[in-house]
């Protein structure tokens, strides 16, 4: 099987610039519209939007690999590390903390050089106990053996891609890092798409290559926008089109050095991610409007009530019962019930009509949430 890195001119990737014009223009337009819109809102709201987007990015990047992270735990970890009000009271999770560390380092310190040591640190953060599931892996170092991307049951596996030999990895990565830091390279959005493909083609680690490639994508986008604030999630769209993502990667890696079709797919995926961010942004503005209206109407809530309301607004998973309220707010059942009744009287909460064995409560959206 011939793979792209076997070409004698690798890694001099080529593309049809004329074919990309419309796709590039559309993505740039969506990006400019969103960034312009975000400039018109306050710093605190931009931080809130960043927290929402990074939570989405972190959760979905892992979901692409089949790993389900708890969104509330991720959001709480991000909020704590970003110096924002903690968005939950869930205990910390080593796996969550590691991927959050990597994502924040990539986006908050986007201007710092991407080095071998930095990528090793990211990899070690992803696998804090040196294991991927039941398998022990080498962390913070390039892989020492061959690497195949396969699917299917044992004995009937299909090989989608075979990465370069382990002996080639160090040299390939030195070349990749030099290229990534070269400011005289391609148009920034094109370079972002190339970086993603280039890195996953080298596949330098035993595991975690996809997540690190997507962190590099986020870092590249932060550089392009010259901002640590993130308002959209590329991984969210890749997760929605997961099969298409793997299919275009496979066909590109088995093709020639002309990667036009990959760049078309990447740019269109990014444009969809940015367009979808308007929904995420709308949720942040909606939340701000909710609290402003309560203040204007002279309606007060306790810090404990505010914390739980914020959890509901941030996409609380499952049904909110009195028992869950007590646990989340670290209070007694009776106090939780009084808190809930007070919010019902203030027309902030209402009883969920769905019913069930336990009474549940939801936000009364008409209040302005």
C-alpha cells in the first residue's frame, strides 16, 4: 500500500488554490462575523462564551475517540483553571484534568513556540497513569514501534492507515515543528488544515494522536485570531461528521501530495463550527439577560440558589430533584426544598410535567432565561 508520506517529495503538500477560493472566503466570512459580534459584548460575557466553547471542544474531541467525558466536570475544571466562578461541585477526575490542561495550554499560551517538550507534556497530561484503557503505554516520548489505524473485530480487522516507521518519527517531528513555527508559510487557515493532516499522518504517539492534532488546530486558530478567547468548537462538528472525517483522512493519506479535497472538507467543517457558535453565543447572552432582568425587577436569590440556576442554564444533565439539589448545594433536604419553593414563588422554577417517581424541577423560561 502506498501512503502519502512515501512520496519522494513529502512533505511538500500541494493544493488547487482556485478550487479553495469559495470555501476559504465563506469560512473567513463566518469567522469575521462571529468575531465582530463578540467584540460588542463585555469581557465577562466573552469569558463565559470561551468557557462554553472550550467545554464543548474538550468533550467532543474525546468523544471522537469514543471516550465520554462528563461535561459538568470538564466545565468546572476549566472554570477553576481560568479563574472564573466554579460551575459545579463535582470531584476532580485525573483524565479530565489532563485534557483540560492540554487544551488550556494550547489556547491560552498560543503564542509560545510548539516544541518537542511541550507536545510531550501534552501527551503525558492525556495519560496521567501511563495507561490507555487496560494497555500500558509510553508517555511523553515518541512511539517505539509501528502504528496502524484499524477497525473491525479481532481477526477481521481492516487497516485504514499505516504510519511511518518508528525510526522516522523523531526526524519527521523535527521537520513538522520547524514548519509549524515558520511564519512565512501558507495562508493561516490553509496552514491550520495542513497542520492537522500533517501531524496525524506522522502519528508520533502510541495513542492520543487525534486529540493532540485537534489541540494543535485550536492553537493554530488562536494564533490566527491573535486571541486566547475561543467562541466555537471544531471538534463538535468533526464529531457530528465522524465517519466523513475518518473517510477523508484515509483517502487523503492513501493519495497523492495534492490535498485539495482534504482542505475543502476541513474549511467547510470549520465554517459550520463557526456558524453553530452563534447558538452557543446566544445561550450566553440569554443567560446574561436572565440575571439582568432579575436585578431590574428587584428579585434576589441566594448564592446557593444562583449556583444551581447557573448549572441548569449551562446544560445540567438529567432531572433536578430535591435530592440532587441538596447534594449539589451541599445542604439538607429541608433547606433544598425551601430553596426550590422560594424559586417557584418567584416564578424562576416550575415543576416538571414529565413526572416520574421523583418530583423534578426546571427553569421557567418565560422568566427571561
